[in-house]
């Protein structure tokens, strides 16, 4: 699958999502206090929050785009760039950190050639860190999508990631 | 309900779901059916069973056997051996875990049962069933409060119980309610702070997942006492299951008339909404949380005015922690005197801790105020394990305190550990054995603060950045002569001048780490 | 009144007084950095911390109200140490290349560093290196100088309600930015420049054209003419140590001549002309039943704001160009004709209290002369810098008049610089235009002063003119929302004529004015303009003899075809997202 194909496909899919976004925004018209909830829903829909989405949300809730953008960039849940099909989250909570979470993260970054917050060119993976997910007993822990991997050794990292297309 | 000879409790919480609990549950039900045991063995879903980091956990009653790290592949053997033949599957048995409930009682000579107030139902009822909660005495307290007590009497009862906030500040809960009750204004709010963010802390999550109605009942009573008709639960965004279960609980409570416009036929209405956080530790600070609820960046507000006078939308607002509110129903139901029999004379009740790190059995515990760190680590946590020595504990997550061996026998409560009150509040106890690098620990703490600083005030925004640079230099053995002193100097100015408790609290881990481990830090 | 103790001194202050104000009353100065007297305190810097007995942490003096019996210390070792550490931390992420900074010597951070006793910067570490934002023709934003005090955002969002600037990111990586950091030129920014007036450091300033002007002045082939806005005369003196509100019109003309401008004119001349054109337009509108109100068009920040946020009101905006642009056209049409100089040799420079004028001069509509009508726009601050470079001190200048034929002015033109001034000037002439008689009392007091939205009713023969004045775009928004809903509901508004100025106080509070202008200073400057007005022999625009000559020789009549071609314009609709012109359907 070529890069172009992935992107075009993603864009085409994005276009189809706007009517759904309008529905969400319509239900919150003129309610700026619901911004964060609306952003959660919008990000669930698109996987990230492109400018156009922020614009529609701002217009609908009665906010300026800059106010929406200020909120989007404050909270680590929200992303302004598209995410990969698979999200890798390395836990850097205290217990994981002490047990080699940083090394695991370094391995992921090196192997994929991207930094935290980044997405591979083929949109296969995105990498993020998370605060403690309460899997301290399994430290260091790594999440790929909703699957948790415990006691992640650097030598095991790629073996795990290869399972996700 | 069938009368089964055996119950298998399967713990369904965020941790176990990640470890495959749903798959194990399906396989278990299927296998039981296959073996023709459906009528005899019941599989029950519960919240956290007091064990974490042990994969999928099952408990078999009436025997009380704990199994951990159970996978789908283990199920045929488990059903065959344990359920059909009554033989232990030793390789899966958690030998330490059951002790957390049994040993303690033996040690106390069975004179006094170890109390479970907050976690009373966790692991014993299906958290998704309001019927089970009611069957276990749920909403009795709310009924008592709303039908037989005035709001003032409710506040009076809570005041007599001496319940102090479990979020960290240890502020008397009744006083907070009273301020808000007396504050002028028609509209008032109850906010439950479930934006639990201290690393290693997940007690609130397990309460929400294990017994969400307990929280709702506490909020309902609080709303009645304060004169609020609306409550919000601000739940950390990562806690998907907590959000799901809490929302289901709210919907069930509404359909039972326990939330809504009139409750118990009284002219009092109360409803609750869940707000999902979006990943900002600072929103655990009450005014930042309020800003976030209003749809803004989570920058803290100046105090005064305090939220009890001017909070959400400028209205009187009570912000209580999950654990605080989870105490309310039991206090109202059983009375303040009952509550005060637990804990110390100055600090009543229990405290919920998550115990982690280098202990044999990490997990969730509830114990009386005043229990020593030693008892927590060695009784509940099963000791350090691997024949290693205790080096220290980080109590309270990143904003917590490092405690050295000399603190092992101090009774842990808010009064005795006044300067560590906030740390105690979060309830995270990370135990470190002799092999732990304190530089690494400190580094992790400071990186966390830098990542979570909101950026509003200069001392915290810049102080955290410089502290991280210093600790990184120390870790890389490139420290300058005065770097260790600078750590303390910056942290202490941050304590004095940071806008909100986030920046102020960083002094505690830095100063306590240097108090116990200065030589190690300076020497690296 | 409450009693308390500050540094062992017993004091008594009204309840609600901040520790900062109480201490000042007791003659204790507390250094501040993020605090600005006209803005709600944000408490971001922490420099003003003091010790209050009974509180574990230090308290911010700027936002803590003193309470009965408090014992406050403002200068203990603990306090001084904390302040020094904070300023040290701020400097550790600040581009402290002070000698080349536009704010050198006028910087509030420099002042604070000196006061708290910084000798060297102990904290050293990563510095943010970010690109300077030059996407906006009027303004420059240098994030490397920014100390995140938040003043610019407060003024942009709370006072001006433009919301071009926002905080981006969190923690150490927080920055003042625009959406996706795409630059102010790609935002809703209206160029009002209030951010530059409030910025305590050199992070926001005008896009300077002083080099271009020096170059033109040095070119023997060019004939460089200059105009100065009404408001300039009320505050240029402040740049040279004179009291706010000292009128310096004559000294200004003299100084400009000594800088080798070939002709020194005065924007006041075209301010009088604007009144004739705009006044005629209003009177005609009332007579012909055009939808009212007519809203003034002199303030280019307001115009872009209207195009962006209230494009549906475009039809209500006076088509008359601003005095700057009317002057620009005449300087390249009428003046060359009178003087016999080829128009292409003319370089037209304006001195404005305003950063938005830089944008206005570069609008594509502003080429009515066949050239860019105004070539360079200098702010008050830029002119002061040029004068210092030229070795001129305004205080030492003689009083000289401006040159003919674009130099004469009346008191009505001078008050253009204060909020309500255009309205007052227009009413003085409109009365004459309608009745043929002179208004007896030309002082229309209800439209003067710093109240955000002002209203007045003026009887003009059988008709009572209802007028409104708003200054500062937040105030404008309130008035415009009211007008918009009246128009939407009934098709009519209660107002006949409305004046709007983008900046609080009007042009005397413009974005190109001296750094650190407070509302009190703005008010004082406005009063000074009314004082000059009262001192002048002619106080009605239609009394300006040079304007009469202009009509006679060149324009024929007010609102004539030629006047329309040269002196009137049209407006666009703009996107709220990037401020760009939206194509009409």
C-alpha cells in the first residue's frame, strides 16, 4: 500500500465524517462549556483535530478558533496531527520509569524513526507516552491500542509491534 | 438468584481487562457450561479484588482461593481441577494475596475485624448491578438522610464523625459543606474530583469501577446537605471503564428514582453528570478542575474566593474527592460514633492505599488511620520480597514524600504526618528495595512535574524545567558543584511562590529525597 | 476601613484594597512584572510576593486583598530571595540581547531585574528559539523575548474581543501564539496594536519603516511630504519627558522640517475634509431614507474588525476614507497639480498613533491616485526614535505652522484624536448643513470622556438625532450587537449616527502610542485635545478656508463624482479564521 493511497483514502473517509460532526456540534450549539466533551467526540470521530474541525466546533459553540486551539493544545488527549492506525503508548509512570520504560520508549522511537507524539509516514504507528496506567505490577508497561504488554524488554519491542498492521 | 455451591469472582477493572479478563470470563462461562456445572457454579463479575499487577484474578468462594495471571488457556485445567475435582491449581495460586484479609484478623486476635468502609462492596458485588448494591444496604443512608434528617442534621453527623477530606488537604468535610450551605446563592454544585493523577495511585479508579453507587449515594447526600441540585463527577480521561460504569450507575439510579427531580417523594431534586478529563494532572487541583469543567484550559484560579463561595460558574461549589464521598453513606447509615471507633482519636476512619513497587503482593488496601508503614508493607504487602532490604517508600505519588526506614513505625494519619498530608491523601505507596536508584526516582518525579506544569506561573513553568536539567546532569554524572543545593533552592522558592498547589508540592519529594538520600544523589 | 501592619507600619485602608496598593500608600514599593493597572491581575510572574503571617506560602500582593489585622512583610530576606530567584528563572529563558532590543531602556523586565538586584543569571538551561512572526504588515512578534505575562492575550481577548492571540501548549513549552502558529498575518488580528502597548518587554512591536523614510528623505529625486494625525500632538511630548497631554503641534511641525521633509502638512486638514464628506453623507442618508445608522470609518482597526466580525453591517459604514487616506490621495493629485511637481516624485509619509494605519495604507483599494496613496506610515514611537537619531529634542523646538495647501485645520479636526471627537466634529457641521445656521454651543459633552459606550440626543430643527459612540472593540461589540439585533428585528435602529474607534480612548490610546500607556494617560491626552480645540479661533470643519479652496479648485462639491472617486472606498467581508478577504457570492 503506497503512502498516497493511504492518505487519499483517509481524506475521503474524513469528508464523510463531517455530517456526523455537524450533528455533535448542533447538539451543543451556543454551549461553550461543553467544549472539552465535544472535542473528545470529534477526536473519536476523526482520530485527531484538524483545523477545519476546530473551526466548525468553534463556530457552533460560539467560541473563537483561538480559544478552541488554546484548549486543544493544553490537554494531552487532544492531537492536531493525524494518528497512526495503531497507537503505541509507553507508560512512564514512576514504577515503569524505574524499571526501564524510558529504554523501551527509546527502542520504539529508534526502530520506527519517530519521536513521541509522532506518526510513521505510512500511518501505521503513532507513539505517545502515558502517565501511570495502574499496571505498575507489570512494569515497564506498554499499550498498543487497547492491549497491554507488561515487562516489556527492548529485545521484545519489535516482536510486539510487528503484530499490528 | 440460583443457589450455587461455588462462586467464582472475576475481577473486571481496567488493569485486568488489559490483561484479557473479558476473554477469560467468556471462556470460563463456556467451559463451565461444557462441563455441565452451570447450575452449581456461578461466575460473578466484580471490581478490583485487592490485587493488582497479577493479570486476570479469580477468587473461588467459599474457599477463598485467589488465582492470578490466569489466561484463557488455563481455563480448561482450572475448571477441571478446581471446580470439578476440588483440587488446587498450584501454579496459578496466589499464595500471598488472601493473607491481606486473613492474616490481619489473626494478628488482631480476631477481636476486631479489619474495617472496610470505602471498599466494603468492592469485589463482593457486581458493580454494574444497582440491585446488588441496594441488596447490600445501598441507598439506605440516602433514604435516612432525605426522609428523617434535616440538611443541618446531616452536616452535624458528618461533623461529629470528624471526616477529613481524603484528597490531600485533609480539610474537614462538614466545614466545607457548611460554608457552601451558608454561602448566598440559589444554585449550588457538588463536584466529585475523580481526576486521579498521582503516579501509582488508582484507588479512586477502583472505587469507581468496583462500587460506583457508593459514590453516587455520597454525592446525593452531600447535595441534600449543601442545598445543591446538580453534581458533576470529573473523571480522568484515561479511566474508560470508570466512566462507563459510573454512567451506567447514574442511568440506573435515575430509573430507580434515586436521582432526578424528586427523590423519596421529597421536594428535593439532584442529578449527576460525568465529565471526562482530557489529560492534565493540574486539573486535580480544584480550581483548575472547575476551569476545565467550564470548558477552558485547566489553569488554576486565585484563592480566595474559595469554591465554596464562588466556584463553578461563580456559584457556591463543594469539591470532594472520591474516597471522601465514598465514606458518607456509611457514616450517615451507621452514625458518627460507629465511624469514630476506627482510626485514631484525632483522625477517624480508614484510608485506602495502593501499594506498589518492591513488595511481594502489590494491590489495593483499606486500613485504619494510624496503621504504620511497616504494617502496610509487611502485612498487607507481604514484605519486600526476594530477600531484599527496605530502602525507602515514596508515599503519595510524584507530589508525595520519600520516607526512610526511620518512618516505618510512625502511625500514618493526617495529624501525625501533617507535613505529608497531601501525600497520604493520594494513598500511593511505592516501596523501594536496596537496589533502587534514588537519582532515577527523583528524575522520574521531576520529569513528571515538568510535563504536567500548566505553564501559567513563572516559578513552576521555569522552575520545573531547570530542575529537570539539573537532575539529568546528576544522573549523567555531569553535575556542577552546587547542583544539589540548587535543587533545593529552586524547589523551595517554588513552594513559596508557585500559583497553585502543583508547583508548591514539588518541594516535598525533593526535600524528603535529599533528607534521606542526599549522599547518594550528591555522589552520583 | 481596615487596619493592618506592613513592615511594622500601622496602616488603615478601605476594605478590598490589595496588599500592593496598601503598601504603595505606606510608601513601600513592591516590584511587579505581569501586573498592569488596566488589566485584571493574572498573577503569572510571582515577582510581587510578600510574606503574610499565618500563611505557609508567600502571597501575591497584586491579587491579594488586605484583611483586618494582617501582618505583612514586603522586604524580608525570604521575600527578596524569592523575587530574585523568580526573575533569575525568567531571565534563564529570555533572549537578553538587550542592546539590540527595541525596548532597550524602556523594558519593564530590565527595571525589575535592576530592582531585585540581579547580578548574574544563576539558572542556565534550555532556551526556546522560535521564529520571529513577521507575517503581519503592521506588527512583529518575537517569541524569544516573551515572558508569558499574558497581558497581550488579556487585552486581545478581554478588551478588544478579537482573540487573535492565544496560549499554545502547556508547561515549559507554553507560548503566546496564533492558531497552529500560523502567524498574526493569518489570524483574525485587526492590527490595533494594543498588544504592543501592553507588552512589558520587546516581544510585540510595530513593523518599523523608519529606514525606508530615511532613505526617501536622503533621495534628492524625491519630494517627501508628511502628515501627522490629530492624536500625535497630545502625546509625542511624552517620548521627550513632557507631561502627558502637552500639546506639541507647533514643535512637531518644526521638528519635521528639521528632519528635511520637503513639505510639512497636517492630517487635521483632511480630518476637516472628512467631516464635510461624511457629514454630507449622513445628512443625505437621513434625507433619502438610507438604512441607518451610518457608522464612522476613520479607524482602520475597527474597519477590519467590522469586515471580519460584522460584515453584514458593511452597508452602514460611511464610505468616506479615513483622513490619512484622503490626505494620501490629495498629496499625489491635488498637491502636485497646485505645485507643479510630477506625482511620481512624491513620497507620502504619515505619522500615526496607530499600527493599523500601516495595514490601511497597503490595502489594494488605496491606490486612487494611481500610486500607493500613502507610502510609509510611522507610529508615534517610530517618529520619536527618528527624532532622537536626528539629534532633535522636541522640547527645544520652536512653534511653527504647517505648510499650505494641506496644513490649515480647525478645532473640530483636533478632537478626532479623542473618543467621541469625530462625532462631535460631525455634529457641529451637520447642524450647519441641515439648518444653514451655526450650532451655538459647540461643546457636546455627553460624547466626551472614557465611558465605554456613550449616547446623546441632539435636536436639529424638527429632528432629534440619536448618536452613539464606542471606543475599544469590546465596547464596540456590545453596541454593534444591539444595533444588529434591532436591525434584524425591526429593520431599523434607534441610532442615526455612530462613531467607533478600535482603541480604548480613541486615537490618543492608539497602538502606536508610547509604551505602557495607561487608561489614565489616555484620558489626560484626550482632555488636552479638547483644550487645543477650545483655544482655536475656528472650531467647525466647514470654516476651514483651505478646504473650501480645495472644493472650489479641485473637488467641486462634497460627495461630487470626483470626490467619490478619490475620497470614498468600499469594504470587504473577511474570514474569522485567517482574516483574508472572502470572495462575494
